């Protein structure tokens, strides 16, 4: 186990002296001023004193950060973790379904990843990940996880590609929250310090070597003076994506706006911008993982989206115009958001954004729409992820009501005693995107009910296909009888962004020429291995686990950058 951190508090009546600004292009030999010394003999780019010191600095306390910290500690390094949130929460890792990839063969898994990512992710990165991923089961045992193989240990790949037969998936028995609790305990057992409420961070870069030697940060509980954190060996960035940064989403996401967000609410792209300032290249910034989500514009309760499932067959999906557009019962994989990107040239918009569940009183009364949140019903071993899996004191929502009444009263479910009233409420929900007419919706309902009389969906074949949906989810057809009528909005749902700083097979963050930025590493969805699409079931956790261990191991192995000064 690593030793406890050396922490210095030197501020006595004054703020830390400001260090010189560090530009994005600060590299060796760029300026003669970089070598200048302060009055105390300290290089001008370096703080006069350090408030915190460690061997390995981990920024971000989610899955990747916890794995990186524990691994670096086990390799003998002193580790410090900085976390933006003011409390232990676990980032997006605490909100997932707890699956993780456990390949049976490293070479096959590397081939599958390379093919699934459309040859965009370099082979050596795919191989490095796969070599580490085949050890996930051993590490799960070592770290005290309670887990089983998913689908009886059969291969579970989202695409039938070369190497797919090796893609085995495991699952933590307590899902995402249980994963976080287990890893959090491992961090505590190792005596690794975690400082919460850290924000407005800036990496400290040696302009002569280009190496990252620490960072500045503001800490909520320590006033408004910047703190200087020294990392003698390396810095590992694990700050997640930018799901909650509207500026970055609008700039980079072609599918913007996406309304359903499952990510950690503190994922605002801070780490990405930090790395840009020191010259990091970016990749896959326009790519996301997501399916679909119901969004209610109710941030007081749920900042993001919630996946729901109809409890009976008397429902359809219609677009913002009021037309049915797909077989509603076909499950959407992690790239399901793409089906919403149907540009309507007549209306000059993406008329499937938003879409709407339209259903009747029978469907409303059939059971809770939340029984199938994010996958299987809880009593069927459900995949209970998203905000509904977090404790209430961490911003979690406690789940859908049994009779749907609370959601109706809250306005999440729209009700119309007439079709005219329902359409009016739909159009008022998103005035910029919804232009539904009663005539169009009525024609859609008439067409649907006529097909239900014959028992054949002539338009999309609903009820005739094999459906890989949750057990008990509706797959057939039934007439929608009303009034009253009900509606729930549906948007393309954003699980997490995939883009961020580019990295190499060692987990090092690289510049635009592909050269490693010294002592700077990245892991997790902050700089996802995936490109083109999320294609590996349990892939996000596999990112966290594998690249957390790789970067923690590699950072801990470095010699101290200040070894000469210490000698």
C-alpha cells in the first residue's frame, strides 16, 4: 500500500502567488522567458509552493478514476484524487447497469473491437484494451465484486463481426451503485485521499519539456485561493464526457439536441478543455452512445431522461407531425438514437425529434410505465440504471409510481379528454419542434385501429418479428380506444459522449502530431476507445476498468520529474 500524502498548507494571511499563464502551445524551446526565475529562484512557470503533493494525481472520481488510483497505489505510488462533485457519487459509473466485458480471447476481442469501430481506432489500442480485458474476472474477484456471467456465459455482441464469439459479458449483482460501493471501499482501504468540490482546474505544464507536472484547482471548502497540486510522476484524467455542457454539445454533436441524459450531472467537459490548453488532439467529438429516452423538462426531479416501456399493447409512436413511423416494439441498441435522425425535407426539420407515445386508458391502467426502466423489470433482475439508481441524497430519483398517477399530476404524462386537448398539450410542450394537427393524429389512430381489427400491422409488421426486448414487454398490437387519450414524449437519448483527447496504446494523451504529452494520461469515457459507435456491451465499464489499470500502472512506473531537485 502507498503511503499517506504529504500535504502542505502554507497560506498565512495571503493568497497563493499567481503563476504564469500556460498556453496551449507551450513546448520546449518556445520562449526564453520560460526559463526565467522568480525572486525565490523558482522557475516562473512553477508555483512558489505546493499545497498538495503526490506521485500520481487522478482527476475524477468515477469508475476509471477509482481503478487508476487503486492500481497506481498498488504499484507503490502515493495517490491523490480530485473530484468536482461535493460528495461521493461515482460519476456515470454508478448509474449504469453494471455490465462489463470479459472476453474469452484477447486476440479475437481486439479484432472485434477494430472491426466494430470501423478501423478508426488503431489496432494497437484495441489490442492493449483486449489484453487487459481478459483479466477483468480475476480483478473482479481480487477487488471483492459479486458477479456472474451474463446470458449463461454465451457470447453477447451487438454486431456479428469477426471475433464476436469471444465477446463474453459479466454483470455485477448489484448493478452500477454496487460497483461504485465496491470500488469506493477499495479506495478507502488503501488510504487514498479524495478531495471533493474541486473545480476550475488548470494543468501545469513545464514549457521546456512539455510535461505535465500537476494542476491548479479551486476547492469549495478552502476558499477562493487557487491551490497548487504537485504530481511527481503523472496526471491521469478521468473526468467523463460533456453530457451537461450545452455549448460543447451544440458545437460538436450532429444529433443535437438530445434531451435524455443519463450521465453524471457534473460531466461538463472540464477535463477536455484542460487538455486542449496543453496541446491535446481531440477525436470522436461528434459521437455518442445512446438509445431513446423520455424527457420531461423537470430538472427539479430528473435532470436527464428516463426510459419507459408501455405495460400493454394499446399504444403507438408518432412523430412531431402525428404520423406513425416505426415498429415500436423492436428494441434499440446503443446506437438507437440514430433512428431519430430522419430529416424531413417538407418541414425542414427532424420530425421524429420529439416523438410521442400515444395510448389509451387501458394502457394507462395496465401497470407502471416505469417497471421496465432502462431494461428489465427489477423483479426480473432488471437493469436499473440512470438517475433512478442513485440515492435521493445524490440527486437520484426514486422511480416511477405503481399507478402512474404521480407522473400524470407532475405533467410527465399528458392527458386529453379530447384529441384536440391532447394535441394542444403536445404542441405546447415544444413549440419549436411540434406541429401536430388533430386531423393527422386522428388519421393515424384510425389507420392503426383498422389494422388491429385484422390483427396485421401492414405498415411496419409489429407483432411479426422476433423481439429481443425485456421479458414481459409488449410485442403485439391492440386498438387505442378513447377518449381520454394520453401521451409521453420521446427523444433520442444520450447515454454518454464518446469524444475527447486522443490517446495511444499506453493511455498517454497525444498532441495533434501523435506525440505523447509527457506524464499526462486519460481513461474512461473522458477519451473513449470507441469510435463510430458504442458497439461493445459492457464497453463503458470495460473502458473504466482496463484503461484505469493501464494508466495507473504506467503512471506509477515513471521516475519523478523533480528527482534532481530532491537529490
